């Protein structure tokens, strides 16, 4: 079985693809996996990549350290472009 693993430049989101299953892992433990503005954009790009691969039949999105995600990082709202 072949496993393809790719990470975003900052390593906060990982994509694993294997045997009809794609797994996206959010890795931002210190903030309970809360997503920043740039992480939302990266997640959208990764989701498009997963959808474009006809071999993928299942997508699992999970958070690291036993928790999914606290949602959006509200501290990042002040830095969002208008």
C-alpha cells in the first residue's frame, strides 16, 4: 500500500492519501487546533486537491492531540485582509 503525505509550508496541516482514503490533520495543539485565516485558505486548496483525485472515496478531517478544532482563531481576526 502506497501512502502519499504532504504538509503545508508551516506544517500545520497534513494530507495523507492512500487506498481510497484521504486524511487531513490539523496540527496546532497550543491553540486547540484553532484555524487561522491562512489555514482556512490552505484547507480549501487541500480539499479541492482531494476532490480532484478520483481515487479518493472517503475524506477524514481530524485534529491532533485528541481534539478536533476550537474553530477559528479569533486573535487572527484583527490581522485579516479586508
